[in-house]
C-alpha cells in the first residue's frame, strides 16, 4: 500500500491539489477538520499532513499557528498552490443557463466581477469541492460550483469558465508535516527553518531577541505574533528564517534568541519551494 497524506476538505479541494504537487506518489486522505488531519497522522492512518498556513489575499489561516506547536508534527516541506477558480456544472449546460454559483465564503468575493457580469447569484457553501460533489450527486441543473479544475475532474462536471478570479496572484502556502523531523540538507535551493518563541518579560526583550539574526546576517522572512491561552499578556511569535540549524550564523542567532526567550520551539527545517524562492 502506498504512503498516505492527509488534508482538510473534500477530494478536489485546493489542499488536494497541493498534495498532488508536493507528494504525487502518496494517496490523498480527505479529513473534515485541521484537527482531524493532525490526528490522522498521529494515529498512523497517514504518514504526512498537508496544512495551509497563509494566503496572499486573506493572510494567515485562522487557528493554524495555534495548532502547529502542539501538533506533535514537524515541518518537512512547503508547497505553494495558485488558486485558479473554475465554474463547473452538470454536463450539457451552457454558461447562460447558470443562475446560482456556490463556493466557500472566502472564494465567493474573489469572483464578484465574473458573477455580476453574468447575472449569477452567489451562494455560500461549507466547502468548494463539496459544492461540486453535491451538484454531481443531485444532478442539479442551473447551479454551478466554484472550485479547482481537479474538482471538476473528480466529480465529472463540465468546466464552463476558467480563471474567473478577480486577482490573478492569489496563492496559498502549505506545509507538509511528518511525525519525525528531517534535518538533512535537501535540494540545491535554500533551506528554511520555522520556530515559535515567547520572549522573557524584560524591557526591549523582542528587540534584543531579534538582534542576533541581524548581526549574524540571517534573513528572517516572516515574524508574526499571536495570543495564547486567551490572554492579552501571553504573546507567542512565529518566525521563518533562511538557513539550517547547523549553519554557524543560525546557531549564534538562535543562541541569542534563547537567552532573551522563555520558550523556543523549532517546528521544522525544510527546503524552500523552488517555485517561490525568497529574494
């Protein structure tokens, strides 16, 4: 039996597309929630997890920064998927016959212009690929789903229009996660290291904690803060840096970070997606 990779959503979801891109030899395993994805890997029903962390249009994925540190999983790869939105319906229909289009609340505003120009009413659905699955199951006419081309192929629907999103830059970043870390240097491109930390309660602690990265020439590509435990005073930070923990400069920067932090936890070290090298 081939290795499996768990993702949140229905078959045909953009997360499914990310699985096919990053791990084409793995069998995709759909799960209802992000928590279910993590549990599926932890209990051995899948070897890897595919989790979205941020989108160029909507920012970071809610709850993901809270889930990752306590997931018991390690980041081993990243993958970027361009969100190309297709309108699909039962075979035999034309665009002029479509009266309503369904998709997730996040995807509907991205197609506002196309829907308005074609006098189509937008209806929210819990899941984009799920909307396609429902139309196919019911054989519903006059209704369309807004989802990936993979969803149309999965459920036997006809694509009536492609690339209907208002912005052509919409991209989601995914992380591939495993129960065991992979600290090997992989590929010819740059390595990334992700970690969370909490600074000590002393004046200018964050400034001092970050100073080691600047003085050692380590590029920090992301730094985000978020509250933990429902308290305004308990702030945790998530960071991505270029480099490997064995690099002398990274070692020195992390040592300085630890000195000014009450907690530092490395989430993973992995090669940058070659299609999205940071500059």
